[in-house]
């Protein structure tokens, strides 16, 4: 869509926001962008369809924005503005001590597919004094990259942009600034006389330090003479609008006689909504599991089929809870192999999948390794509904307890076999 503006000087300027074509002086274009933001709103100028922010691990944040309609590569002013908006919204936080980022394009190719690639080298987010603040120097480097790609791909369109931000310090999960505050900061950059100038700052090397290798093969340290205790746990769910929602969960410290279980309907009196009861139940489970792990000096908790089921439920719960815990998942091929839980910098729990150690159904493993514990229970899962959970409690809780008991017996027997044969715990 072509937008024609008439500046006070009387000189006509044609600015094309979606294709990036414009005629006029750079200063006037900056003023036109500011005018458009005021009249159409920031999202309207940038054609923002959606945006996402995720933290794969501590020290890396990936931010992505999708455009609809698409924008052309020649629109480097609009692209630069979109990048600065993402940085201000998701990256420039008080907890950031140092950061750098790479810019990536999501380009539409003639067959309709998206091709993603990184544009240029990393850009430092800090000014010449080491302060991580939005500045014209960063804006200028972004604009330079976008201008270079505008010349290379003048007829191509972008479906989106993405930033890979490498940082030191701590970034908040939620953007602390409102849309009005973000727009205000962008307007300051747009109207700053320094935009387009500024010296690139040195990019800090954040790679792992070089290892020091010993000059000899060290002697083996004696292994522990005792097998270490561990914890087993299980979760039971009910379908709510085709989504699995936990209604019961429990754990057992192997070697202790008691299984601790938590049932959602036990909190019915003060939490009328089932989803609230489920969330509260999981919170109680995690807090008490953490206390038990600290008491017995145990870090590892096993679920059977954690990678494809229980692990997803726990990650969702941790992500939707407060900032008491930080999680670090180990994922490959859409499977959660391990979920490490930290409180501050201290590791408090490490969830793992017993199915990776002992492939097979829990029923089959229990019959083979610990038949003395009895068979696996049986319930009609399709008949379990939110409305009858309270009525079915006498069947559901013992079923959960037997699953936990069998998993503990299976893992204990496997530990005994490994220890006897190989002295491996």
C-alpha cells in the first residue's frame, strides 16, 4: 500500500511501508515513519502478525516476529525498526549485564517455502561504556545490515525476522515495558540526530574457556561402596477438551515405606475450578518432593515414559508457575530426556525417564523383575471424568500407588543387577 505524505516543506515524499520502496531524503523518511507510528500504531506500520520469545537455555534467548502482509527486503528502514522493537521489548532488561545478538531473515522463496538464514555477524548490545542500553550505534549497525541485504535481495519478501541473543546476567520472562513505553523509546531513536551514526562496539567472546589437559593419566578414584537412594513418581490425568490434565500424582523414596500421593479433589472446598485444583496439587507435589530430596540428599527422580508424557506436563507446570524454580530441559527429537530444576544456581531435582534405562511396559517389567509386588492395577481410563473423580477416588489412588510401588521395585532390582554385575549404580 502506497502512503503519500506532504511535509511542511512542500516536497512530496512517497513512502511504501509494505514493499520498502521510498523516494526522498533519509531524514524525512524517519519523520514519516514517526508520523505513521503515531497515526497507525506500531503494529500497523510493521505488519506484525505474531511474535514469540523462548529461552532454550540460560544465556540464550530467541525472539521471532511474523509479518502479514509480507515486507520486502528493500524496506530496510522498516526492518531496522522491527529489530529495535524486539530488542527493547524482550532483551534490554535491568538484569542484562552483557549481550550480543545475530539477526536472521525468514525469506519467502518462489515455491512458497520459508528459508531462514542469519544475516551478518553478531552485534554488541552495549555502548562504549559497557552499558546495555538502546543506542543509536546499535540501530546504525542493524540498518547497515538491512541496507546491504536490500541491495542483494531487492525483489524478495520476508515473512519474518528472528534474533538469537546471547547474554550474561538474567532476563525476565515477561516484557517489563508497555507498548506505549516501547513506542516512546523507538520514537526517541527515530528522531535522534545520531541515527545512522555511531561506532560498532567490540563483540565479547562468550565461548567456553580453553580446557587445560593433564600431562598424565590420573589414577582412578575409588567408587562408592553403597548404592545410592532414588525417588520414583507417577502422574494420572484426565482429558479436558482433548488436553491431558493431572488429577493425581505421587512419589516414593525407595527404601522408605510410605508413598505420598496428591489428589486434585482433596482441594475441592477452596478451589472450585478443576484446573486450579490440578495446578495447586502439582505445586504441593513439587514443593514436597523438593523437601524430600533435600532431606534424603537425593537429586534423581524417575518417571516411566517421562520423555513423552510426564515430562511435558511438568515443564508446562514449571513454565506457568512463579519464578521460584528455573528449569533446564535436555531434549532431542521432540523427547525430554532429562529435566533439571534449579533454585537460584543450586540443582534441586533431576527428572529422568526409566523407560530409557529399561525399555518395556511397566506391567511386563514388574512381572519379570519383581513379581512379589503383585500385578499392575487396572482402571477404565475412558470412564474417568472430572465429574466422577471424587466418586472414583477409592479406585484411582490405589491404582496410582501400585504403579509407583512397581516402578520402585523394578528400578531397585535393576540397580541391584547393575551393581552386582558391573559395580555400576
